């Protein structure tokens, strides 16, 4: 007994063949549609889902083989049965190559038609089962991958939280210890100013760390730059470098700014200023003597910003970790006690947002050069430049 309830399409240019097949199939509960040529058949396939297609091999205009090639674009699991009055070995080979499942030679009886359709529907069920299995396996793999990624993210967030708490406890704990010593009377009156200065420095460290954490979190949450403006990078450098020039000269450092070009970038002004600030601050903090050279240049399709110093330098081992949150090498901690360890991660995040790259060339004891390269998209005509 043939299974019932299938959608069957008959494509044949003979009206008698279409009518005869319909009469044989309808009593068994099948839904039968008919088309007298390939174009009409493909139109029906586009508008409706079918399980089996009974397809005449020879039709005017588009042959059965051509139609079969197109059918696979709509549903590769549709089962095609070729109807032909003169089956040949070559035709059979071509049809099988194009995905034909069975042949029905003319003339045929209603029972022969039902037998072929029954085999086709059984094949259709196998194909649908394989498709469903493939979908379920793909979903299973995706779910497992998602589970693993979530586990990694949870572990990362847990470790990050532990590191954040640890880093924040240091200045907060120091502040509490200083205040307890003062309240308990262990600090003489003439030492209060010294201890208050220590409290102030630790409070400043804590606030700087919180500010950097907030900035880094905002940067990481951005998939794209919202409402970018045309930013004059040279003007931003001139604005930022003024403060750091004073700090550098107080340390006895030579501070030099070389503006070789004045390129513009579609960006948020705060991002550009933050990029310059963290790179220059890093150089000033970790250069005990010598000089700092900040330069801005451009190539045919990129902006080149660099900060060079004659500072303590970075070892090869530490170079692999300098963009990690809170990481500070032992030499850096010895040079600057109260750094946040978030400046370079912020720089790296800004560079990523603008699809740029950052390269570090450093030799311990001789200094470092940080070079940022940013692609320069076209500035829309009429955009307002921001310094």
C-alpha cells in the first residue's frame, strides 16, 4: 500500500499523461499538481513544496534533464522520477548523474505508477530523515560550542573579577591602614601631613583605576563608533602634549613633538585624545632620563602615530603580556609604584575599534617605540573637523 498525503508534481506535455497520473494518485490521498512544460513546473516548485516530481524526459523547450538540474536548487531532497517512452543507457546515466531516483517507462499501468511512487516516497522519507539528522547534529555541535564558549567566558569573567578585586583592594587597603594608624594614635601630629599625602596618592590611584576600568569597559562594549566626527589628529596631539611636556621637563627629560602631517580621522575626539594620552604618559612614567619623541605622519592610505622613549624598555617575555589588563612588569612596578596597568589595554582597544594595528619595538635599558597605524577612510565632504 502506497503511503498517503504526499505532494506530487507531474510535469508532462501530454494532457492524457497528466490526467491519467492524477486519476491514479488522487484516490490514495495524495495532493497532485500538474504542469505541461518545464517553466511552469519550476514556477510551481518555487511556490510550493513537493515530495515527488514525475518528470517527462522529452518536452518542448526545456528537457526533463534541464528541469531536473533546476529542481535541485529548490530542494535537493525532492525525489525525481523520469517518465520516458524510449529509455537508453545514456539517458539513464545522465539522469542518474542529475539526481534521478527511478524510471517509469511508457506505457505504464496505475499499479506500476503507484509502485514507483511508493519507492520514491520511501526515498523521500530517508532523505528528510538524513536532513533532520544533519540539522540535529549541527545544532548539537553548535550547542556544545556555545556551552564551551560560555564556560570559557564565565571562567574569564571570574578570573577578571578576581584580578579587579585584588587590584582595587591594594589602594583601598592602604588607605584604610593609614587611617587606622592615624586614628589609633600611632602617627605623631607632625607626621599627619605625610600620611595624608599618602592617603591622597592612594585615593588618586584608586580613582584613576576606576576611571580606566570604566573607559575600558565602554570601549569593549562598542561594536562600532557612534556618531563619528572628523578629528584633526595633530590638533589633538598638540592639546594633549602640553600637559605632558611640563611633566617631562620637570623630570629633566627632553620632550619633542614632530608633526610631519596633519591627517584627519573619522572618530570620537575622546578616543583620539585617550590614545595620545596613554601612550605619552607611559613614555613619561617609564623614562628616568633622556628624551621622548612623539611623531605624527601619514602614508597613502594610513595614519602613523609613534611615541619613542629612552626609558627602561620591555623584555621579550613582558612584550607578550603588556596589553593584558592590570599587567605590569617587575621593572615597571619598581619604576612607578602606583600605575593602574590599564593604559596599554585601553590603547589596544581603541586601535582595534578603528581597525588599526600597534607595534612595539623595545630593548631593555634602552627604550621603547610604540607605533600605531590607522587606516584612513575618506572624510565625507562638509564634515566638521574637531581638534
